[in-house]
């Protein structure tokens, strides 16, 4: 038994190298291509079916029609339709319970607006605009990150 990794013994007779085979095949294909082009370019229909020259001249009737345009009425402009939409705004006020006096939890008892009491919530920018609060800046009552699309600290700015 022979090893599959050893090259096969050369065949009897010497085959032509690849470049020699290409030397005959490619020119033969080119010649066949040009013969096909030449056969396709030739006219396969007979020349006898050409149309005859012009028929004999004969008198014919000429019809002329004249149309007179009448003035037309100017079109009326379409009526303008305006629709007024009323937006119903729901403003929610959040009230935070103040600690009982004397609890001493470290809170200052006073009317300080920074404690977050009495804040306003706007559902969307339409609600803020309807309440006259737009644009809402960060730190103001009613500001929310859902109102600030670009995150620059100003809600409902456009």
C-alpha cells in the first residue's frame, strides 16, 4: 500500500504544461467570439420587404376649425378655516408636612423656600406653557428632567 502523502508517479507520456494549453485555447475562443459577432451583425432578412416609395398624390380635403375663447370668471379663494384647541391643564401642588415644633430634628423652623414645600409639577411642556411658566430653569418650582430634552438645565426651551 502506498502512502497518501507521497506524490503520484508521473503519467506515461508528457502532458503539455498549462501555459501551452492556454496558448491554443484562448485564441480559439477569441476566434469563435469574433465569428459569432460577425454572424450576428449580418442582415438575415431579405431586402425585398422594403416599403414602397410614396403613393401617388391625390387631392384631399382640408378641415379647419376655429375656436373662440370666452372670458372665464375668476375663481373665488377658498375660505380660511381656523380651529381653536383648548388645552386642559392639570396642575398638581405637592405639600410637604412640616415637622412638629420642638422636635429638634436639626431643621430650622422658618418660611424657607428651599425646603421644597409648595412645588409645582407639569406633566409636559404644553402644560408648563399654558400655565405661563415656560421656560423652566433648574432649581425653579416645576422643573423636571422630563421637561429638559437636551439636559442644559432649561426645560421647555424650544
